[in-house]
């Protein structure tokens, strides 16, 4: 696809946060539940992650939001790692309340912040668009990413979350582009892809299954594929480093 000309409409790129820019840290999660007297192996948490995200996607497809959707993910994750269902549910509720103080999503996804920095260096408006708990901007600062992301759409602050069109519209306004000019990078079909499509935006679906894709959706497996897709969309030059 040809690059964007000077006369082309201004476009922007947004990134989901969890599992897109930063992954759940299983070592931190294991340490947190140990505070409540529950021992779990970080390796088992890693193994249970895929099924937990399936539980989250199912919860979103059924209209569950915020705490309820988050608890579906966390309960599934803990149960998959060997925690009894009742204890897993109780821990999920406690961990949700603890998220503002100690966010569990803080392990950078390899290569993704470099993609974002390459976009920023090229003058592309970029932001974070995430279903979070209200203190995402503080976590972004803690990770040293504030200079890269001037716009942070945190559902816990705004009061609406993906796939609600309002969070995409708010982010587009802050970035100074029409909402249909967004290219959104995210991992959850029900939140990221369906939300982007509903406002006429383009979605880069990170990971995911092998389903047939509708127009305006590109499947990407990792940071390198994300960068390649952004090159094809005209955001980055082919010779630019990741």
C-alpha cells in the first residue's frame, strides 16, 4: 500500500494496553496471592493464560464489563493454575480492588514499545486506548512511557469501555483525527476489533485464532508483524528500525 501523502487525511494509531503493550506479570501475581496465603506456580499461571483470555472474551460477548469481565478472566486464570474455584473467585475480587495500587500488567510485550516509539518519532499521533481501572496513566509513567503516549484513554477514568464507541470517539478527538481514521492495535476481538469496526476504524488484531477476517481487520502475531502491517498502511518507512 502506498505511503500517506501530504494531502491524505490525518490518521492516528492507538494501542490497547494489557497483552498488547504490557503482559500480565505471573511472578507478581504469584507474590500477590501468596499475601493471602495461597501458593501458585508462575509457570502454571503462564500455561493458563490463553484459556483465561477465552473466558474474558466470552464474558465481554455476554455484555459483562469492568469488574465482572475482569473477574471472569482472573478467576479462570487462577483456577487453571490449580486454585480452588471459591478461593479463585475471592482472590479475583481482592485483586481487582488492589489493581489501582499494584497493577499486574507491567511486563512489556517484546518489541511493542519500540513500534510505538517509531511511530511517535515519525510524527504519527498515537495513544493508549484501554479498559483499565483508573490509574493507567500513572502506570504508563512508572514504565517510562509517558513521553511516547500523550493520550491515554482509561475506561476507569472515562466511565465507558471498549467496545463502547464513546471511548474510541473520545480518543480520536484527543488525537485530533476523525474516529474512522484510527488504526487500533489490540488482542481481544470482542473489545478491540468489534469496537474499532463499529466506528469505521481499522483494527490490527494481535494474536487471535484463524477465523476469516472482515474488511479493515489485519491479523498480526507479534511486534514485528504489527510493524510490517503499519508499514503496509503507510505509517512507517520500510527501512526504519523497529
